[in-house]
C-alpha cells in the first residue's frame, strides 16, 4: 500500500520524536554545563588576577617603603586597584537590589575578560548559597579586610614621605607591618583559591553526571530504534566491503601512489605505494586532513599549492605537469613527484577527490647527474670551462647595473708534463686532484675555481679589489709550491704560473678578458715560472705579447686560406767581374691581410717563432716555391 505524504509525515515524526526530545535535553544540559563551567573558570581566572594584584601591591609597597620612589608607589597603586575593583563588584552584587552595572564596571577594572563578566554576575546571583561558592566568598570578604588595611598603610606612608625624609626606625616599622599583613592575607588568598577549585571540580562532576545520564538515554533509545535496521545494513555492508576489497586489490597492484579523500578533504584511503611515499601507514593517516600528510611545493618558485584539494572538491581536475613538484612530508623531507588529480563524482555530485602521484626521484637524480656532469670536471669535481665562462659572462654583464671590482686568474701548472711522461696518467690525475683540493682551501666562500684544460685552472674572485686579489693569488701559488707530491717513491716539485686581470669594465668582452689573463700567465712562465703576473694596460711587455698572441689566430687563418704571397727579387753582384753564371733570385714572403693589404714579415715572424708556427710557414714557402 502506497502511503500518502500526509500519512508519512506523522509516521516519520513518531519515529524520530524521542530522538529529538533527548537531543534537545542533551543540548540544553550541555549548554548549561558549558555556561556554568565557563563562569566558574572566569572566577578562577579572576582570583588569579586578584592574587597577582595583591602580591604585586605588597611587593611594590615594600620597595616604596625602602626607597620612597614615586615610580614604585605608582606600581603599587596600579596593583592594588585590581582587588579593590573586585571588592566593589562584590559589594554591588550583595546589595538588596544588586547593581549589575556597578558590578560589571568593578569586574572589568579587576582585569577580568569582558566576555566573562556576564557569566560571573549570573553565577554570583544564582549560586550564592551554594556551599563551595559561599565559602569562597566568605574568604574573599575576609581577604578584602586585609586589602583595605594595605591601602590605608600605603596612603599613610605616601602622606608621611610626601612631608620629608623619615627615620630608619619608621621605615622598619612600615616593613614589619607590610610583612604582617602579607602573612595574614596569604592563608585567606589560598583558602579563596582552594574553595573555588573544590567548587569547580564538584560542579564539573555534577554536570558530567547529568550529561552522562542524558547520553545514556540517547544511546539506549538509539539501540532500540536501530535494531530493526541491522540486518539490512549488514547486507549492504557486505556488498560494499566486497566492492571495496576489489578496488583496494586493484589499487594495490598499480605502481603509482593513489590517495582518495572524502568531501571534507580528509584522507579516506591510500594504497601501499602511497604509504611508502608519505612514510605514513593508512591506519595513522585515515581521517587526517591532506595538509597534515604533505605539502605540495613548486620546485622552482618554492610556492605552496594550498588550494589543491579545494579546487578538486570544486570539480576542477588537476592534470599532470611536465615540471615535477616537491612533496614535503611532515618530517621535512621532500620527494619530487608528478601529480594527477580529479574530483570523485557520484551521481553528478562531488563526494571526494582522487590523487595519483608518480615518484620522480629516479628521473630527477638522472637529470641532476647529467646537469652536474655538463657543468663540472669529472676528474676534480670542479666547474668546467663551459660553466666557468658562463659565470664569467654573467659577472661582466652585471657590471653595467652594479659597478664593482672582480678579478680573474689563469693558472698553468709548471712542468706537469714531466709527471705524466715519467709516471703515467694515473700519477698526473692524482696530482691534479690534490692541487684542486689545495686551491679550493685557499679561496673564499663564493669564489669560483674551475679546471679549464689538462693542467690549466681558472679562478673568478667576486667583489675583490686588486690588493686582495694579489694576496689570494700569492696564497694559491704558495699552496701549490708547498705541496709534497711523490709517486712510487719519486718526489716531484710542484709550482704554478698565475696570470691575473682585474674586471671592472662592463664594455670588455669575455674573450678579451680571458686572453688578457692568458697572456699574463704566459708572461709569468717566460719570467721563470712559479710567479704571479698581474695584467696592466701600461705594461709594454704584456702589450707586445698580447699583440703576438693576436697574430697566432691570424697566421692559422692565413695558412688555411692560402693568403701568403711569394715575391722574387733578382740578385746582382756589385762587381761585374765577380759575376757568376746563372740567375740568382731571393724569395720574399708577404702576407695578405683581411682587407687585402700586404703585411711585411717583421710584423708576424716574431709571433710565429714564439708560438711554433715557423715550421708550418717554412713548409708552405718550400712547397709553393718549387711548385
């Protein structure tokens, strides 16, 4: 038989009215309990302020008796004002017609919280005859007598000290009286506090009992009403458990960490992979907010995604990003992850969210390893030439916005080839590692040391003036010289030649800076090795060497582009009688420059001789002369 809505409403009301009645009674008892306990707590807090004010009044009055300082008297007046204000509130409530406005003013001046004052007045008016509260008020009244005595003593002391200095005997008498009053008021204050504490505990026990009784009635009614529903609920639960078990087996078998939440954003389920990823078992995590389990932080910006669950529960899916994010656990450890999220929909309504994490630790480690290898020397662990030149380029570019002074050093080990040739590359590698460690120890934090080639190193000193840079260069040279290196019992002397150049002009290019340091290093080697050569624009020897080094690239290009030219000049004797048979010819070498002009040998031959290019030029001349 189908029931109409008019029949169904009374039936529904008949089913639930006992629950409603008990719940309302429970709510009423609970509200009354909370309000009463809050009022009692307010009195306990007020007693604490009263006791604190009384103790401070005794303390500062004693100091005032000994010093006569108005500052201590002012502190005393402020402290004693608290118990006096509480006294005025009590007297206002004890009147035949209680003056609640005056009582409110007194409690507020007694430093009670404004939100607690109404409850304190209500408790005083309705529970004044309650034994515990009555005993507390009697102790309060007795203590107020001592407070008035302290006030009278303070006023008398202030009046006497205001007339002029007082004798030591009078000060001693004051202090003795203060000590007597303090000795008398202390037991009363303790009794007041103990009475309030006993009353608070009794009221709490009484209200707890009332709440337990109403709760027990509600439980009995709930048990009686729900017994008929257990069979149907059990059948539904068995079906749900079977479905849940199938879903959990499926989730446990996949390799990604999967987390699901309820509509409130609290964790409902996670598979075994998620337990390992979050370092937290499901039993401990279930029901906890997602923010309690992890924080999702952008790897590049360090900005936390605080609205992740909020967006998912609003129906907005989260697609996986190509850039991994950092999952931060409660213990502070982080794991790089790729995240995919989606709202969980049932009948078109969002009932939770699902998050799938892929642990990117292996991928990130591989990327970091590749990145490190791309910018570091595998043998020494120092920055490589590519990374060093990149940092140097940024340093020079920054000079345009922030004029500063830096220094660049070019270091070339002396006679390193001797170690490789006599003991092998293993010895050379060990020497490079030891020298790298020595050089690193002599540098400041933030300085850059790089291996630029076989036995060549570069040093970039940021924010370093010329004198400081020269001192550091000398320390580096001494550190290499003091290294005692031996291989298979054979000792080797180690030294380094260092070229240094200051960087202060943003208009200079990285190539010019490196070339200047290289030329200075070459000059250090020419001057005997194991020394520091500082580049200077006024150094003629450096300028000459700089010009010669510029010719090296031009001569290589001329050989590759076949821009050398041969000129023949016939030779005639000055004495015709000494003429020999045949023709004598002198072959002259010229270089055609990039602009088409001829360059005479005296301009490029010195550089070719110094940098070992003469054999190549000689072969070119012979080959083309007899072609």
